[in-house]
C-alpha cells in the first residue's frame, strides 16, 4: 500500500474516532435546543439552576486551591527537602488514588454521619483528589535543573525565597494540569456529592433521569455542565503560561540540592502523617471495620460474580479504547499537522465531559434511533471508550515516539507490509506504553459509576453499582466487600504512577 494511501487511511480512522467522541456533545446540544430559545431561557434562569451553579462554583473555588496547596507542598517536601523516608512518603501520598472518591465518602459518612453538606464534600474531595496535583508536580520537580535556584541563592536569597522565585513559576504547567484534572473530576463527581447531600449539576441530572426522564430538561442541565467543562479547559490554557521548563544549551543537567528542614522537620513529618491518615488510613480502617462486622453480609459467589463482570467490562473497554486511540496517536507521531492537532483537541474536549453527560446523550441517541442497542454491553463499553480515550492516547503517543520511523521503513524495504511492519517492529517497542494505557483505562472503568448507572444492562452489576446499591440503603457492612475489592484492583494504578515519577529523570 502506498504511503499516501496509508496516511489517508490513518487520518480517516482518526477523524471517525474524533467524530465518535464528540457525538455526545452534539446530541446534548441538539436536545437542549429542541424546545426553542424561550424554553431554554425559562428553564436555565430558574432559581434551582442558579443554586446548582453556585454550589458547583463553591466546590471548585474551595477544593481546587486546597488540592493545589496540599499537593504542591507535599511534592516539594518529598522531592526537594531532606525529609526522612522520602520514598515511603511518595508511595503513601499517591496511595489515596487507589481508593475511589465515593468509597472515601462512604468511610467518612459511616464514621461521622453528621458530616454532610458543603464542608464534608469539600473535605472528602480534597483528600481524594490532591494526588492529581502531587503527581505531576513531584515528577516535574525531579527533572527541573537546579542552576537557577543556585544562582538565586548566590545572590543572597534564602532556600525558601529562592524556591519561590525560581521554582514555583516553572511549576505552573504541572500545577495547572493537576488543577484541571481536579476541576473536571469535581464537575463529573456524583457519588461523593450524593452521599454528602450536596447538590450540583451532576446529581441534579441523575435525579432528573430517576424521577421522570425529560430529554429537554436533562439535556439543558447537561449543556450547562458541558459549558463549564469548556470554561475550565480554557482557564487551564491561560493559567498554564508559556514559561520554559526545559533548558537548551551546553552543560549537564544538575539536580537541585535538598533544602534542610531544620526545626521544621518534625512539623513536616506530622503534617504528612495527618494527611495520609485522613486520606488513606480512615477509609481503609472503616472498610476493614465493616468487613469484620458483616462477614456474612455478601455471599462469596455473588462477590465473585460481580467482580468478574467488572473485570470483563474493564478488559473489553480497555481493549476497545486502546484500539480507538491508536490512529490518533499514530497520526500525531508520524504525521503531525494542523489537522492532527485539531483531531486530538476535539477528542480531548469531548472526553472531558462527565460520564453522566456522555451517558445521557447515548441514552437519547439509542432510544430514538437505535433502540436495540439500549442497555447493551456494547453501548456501555462504547461509553467507557469515549470517556477514557485520552488516557490511552497519552500513553500510546509516548510509546510510539520510542519507535523510530526509520526502523519501520527498513522493515518495509525488506518486504514487510504495513500491518506486518507495525506488529513486528513498532509494537514490541511500544508495548510497555500500550500496556500502561490499557491498564489505566481498565482501572478507571473498574470504578466508574455514573455512566454505568445509566447504561448498564438490566441484571448486570459491577463492583461500583453493587457498592452504591448497598451504601445507598445505609447497609455499610454489605457495601464493604465491594469497596475492598475495588481498592485491591486499583492498587496497580498507584504502582504505575509511582514508577512514572521515578522514571521522570
């Protein structure tokens, strides 16, 4: 096959994937406008919508700065100071990612039932999401050249002042990227906020669907949520800035010297210990407590059946998502152009939508034009692929970049056709990144809640659904085994992310 034909084929495939990813956004927009401008204005300017907007804004305004402060300070202590046991703290500070946020909420509610409302929601989301900031900041701190910091100290600045003047400005991309993840998770969050009885757009959309599904009303709420996602993405681009992080020029990379904590060492250790206790120890202890209380609350065969269903969906969704991400990742590495960048951004923007918005769009689409697909495994797996496509694409891009195009051309010159050259030359070199992307998607699917609630076939039950059903009835003992298995399946994610920090050198 000629190179031009191969390029057109890959471009067409990437465009089809981007169109599939953006389809929910199009469906929501069409449904929201179905009643006309007057209906939309009357609905969106109701006091209830204003209240939801205020609640969502309050949560973002408090949780995002809190996670930035906690995550950045923790990363600086671990990576840039003489903190004892830095390697252990690195693992412990990433470990909360192995506990789904709604499981953390379940633990806190079972420990302190009165901890509801805004303060409870802000506390739980901060404890659950600060690793999203800690991870990129810690990884960047490990690769930043220390010469600017040394120069600042040589001019008379102390260690903290030098860090503030030279290091913090260069952390903007990592901090803004982590804050973006936190903000998008907050917009999509349902389980935590429902447990904490704090209403936002996501909980309102789910309630709208449960009490009497209205295409127009649900889609109008979903369109507001989609606009908030786009606003958050735009703010992140502005906040990221354009300051260079990498250095070009002669000389070897020099790591920064560790800042001595001196008398602050004990307070720093105590602060990190309290943070880990609140974010990790409390959920694990409460899960263990309810496991001991209700050893016979869940039959072993039921738990196994639900776990196998979850793993099966995770494997199917991970495989489909990885395959769909391949054309776009290949195009960005082998034929980077304005078109490839547009396709990438369309995919990322569409996939930033909360699960409830994607599910709502697919429900509308299948009920009206493809009813046989409604409540099928195929539709649910497709929703997973749309939601988690960026996770696979980012990993695939890094893996394909490690496979030099010259080797592929050499294989073709020796008679290997396109698919054969890819399988024999490119895939072995990209395999670790492909596997990482697959695992990240599979683990995300294993704890996904909102899209699964709306799209799961009748009778199908995942760990997240079984946990939610039990915890909604305040049967904490019955919910504990499902929470424990979800945590166990999420542990590999923590190990992968820790390895990512250590390899960024």
